[in-house]
C-alpha cells in the first residue's frame, strides 16, 4: 500500500512539475526561502531571453528580479509564458510578479498594481531597407506587425484599425514576417528592435519614436504587502547604482 502511495505521489510530482512549463530556479541552495515566482516572456532581448545553452533565462529583468529577491531573502523562480497571459497569471496568483519590459498604462493599472519604474521603453518602427515608410505619418493603410497584447499592438490597433495590424506571438516572428513581406513594418520596443535588426540583414529602425513609455513590474492588487517590499528593494537598488549597472551591462551606449 505504501509503495503504491509513494508511486502515486511521485507521478503527481512529475505531473505538477511538468505543468509549470519552463521554470528556471536561480538560487539552488535556497530551498527554505520564501518563493518569488516571476512571470515573463523570454523572447524580448535584452530584457529577457535564453542564454546560449537554451536553458537559462537571462537579461535585465532576470537580473533585477534576482537582486530584488536577494534583498527580500526570497528564492527567485522564473516562468516563461506568452506575453498576453502574463497579467492574468499575476492576477490569478500563478506568478507573484511580472518583469517583462512591461509598460505602465492606465488600462493595465485597473487590473494590476505596478512597482516603481526602472527603465524607459520607446515604441519604434522597423522597416526593410528601401521601404517607403519614413515616419509614423506613413503608417496609415500599411500592414503593421506587432507582438500580441503589447502596447505597440494596442496603439496601432486603436490608431490604424484591426485590419491593418497583424499580431504575432513574439517580436522575432513579427520580424520574420517583415522579411517575408507579410507585413510592411513592425512596431516594437526599441531595445528588442535593435537586437532583431542586428540579427537580420536588410532591416532598419526609423528615427521617429512612436511612443515613449515607462517599464515597471506588475503585482496582484491583492498583494499590497509584496508591492511595498518590492518597491523598497527597488528604490535601494536604484539608489546604490545596481539597476543602472544592470541596464548598462545589457544596453551599450551608442
Ligand atoms: N513594453 C511592451 C508592453 O508592455 C512590450 C513588452 C513585451 O513585449 N515584453 O506591452
């Protein structure tokens, strides 16, 4: 009987582990510590992406979250999920915090609380070399590629209509569609834009900025205590230069 019970437990453990998807624990020796489960979409370099071994999520957000967790004496775990499920995940408690190059917006503030801000994002336009799109004014009537659920998606859909916007699961897929002429341009945050353009020949980022935004972490409205602690930690990490150093490590001055 005991054996069967042990077997059932083992199976349950495997099943529940598998249900978590890609999970990276960054603090192996910290089993007794309280968990800080972070949700992100690890296709957004340099904020979150997989390192060369394809196993570990690295980047600005991963490092800031780790520094916050260390300050709070918590163990950080990172869960990779679709960008457009992140806010639901934090609302339902599936994750404690979202760090995802996430833009603070009034609409999102209705469903989650935001931490203090830690970086600036700019929505930019990627086109093929030789494109007739030279600025935001030329976007009307074009097919715009975006990452589903992002502010780029929301603004472009509002301004140019659903028919002119094609949504993709991540920025790399939107950029691939640009290469294949399925879209005329991609609207996305400037730092991932730079890394996608660097990785693909024949693309450029237009000088014009479509929108300037602030990034912050999102926490459930039911978890004011965590928001307060995270904010205190982030203020310290801002004041002592840790956050600046992390940003400078991944974003080289032009
Ligand atoms: N900053 C954008 C947003 O919050 C995109 C973030 C992302 O794709 N990870 O919508």
